[in-house]
C-alpha cells in the first residue's frame, strides 16, 4: 500500500518499561509506538486529542495487521512512522513502521474508525479534519 502522502516520523527511545524479561521490546509496545505516531501525525495537522474529544468524537482501532522483523533493545533510538494510505467517510488506513537506524523492525497497516463517544457508533470524520488530510491515491 504505497501512497504519495508523506511519511510522518516520530523519534522515540526504548526505556526499561518497554522491554520484557529478555531485555527486548515487548511485542505489544510496538503498537504503542505506532499509536503515538498516529496521534502526533494528527496533531501536526492541527487536531490534537483534546480537539477531537471536544467534538465528541474518537478514533478507535478497527483492524490491524503487523509483521515483526527485528527486535529493539533497551536504550535504542527508534522512529515510528505513520503514512495515510487510504481514507473513507468514517475510516482511515495508515501504513506504519518502526525503524532503528533506517532498518525496519516492524511494519503494519492500521485501520482507525471515527466514532461518536456517546453512542460508540461509526460517524463521519468531521469535514475540517477530512479536508486537512493529505491526498491519497
């Protein structure tokens, strides 16, 4: 799923709380790194969590597919990326990766759905947010 939309990158450091008993990043923490990249991507467009919550909307993960290639370890400097590759009326698909020194450690595709907080049902992405999203093919 390659797209001309720019890849947003966020620098991260691996701390002790990110690792398992073997000293490598626990698998679920890569999802946390990806979540941070998506959150900061939206913030870079002018839509922080507070702004979205005040609208009574939320973005929730609906589906994800992830492949792990190499482990990260304590104190590694990483980059988590988010690239919007598809968008619908109420959903967004992100291609996401976690890198160490340019090497892909894990990658996946995450679909998030916009919902109304009160009903927890899918809702159209607010027009100004949709308009601010980069073009996807």
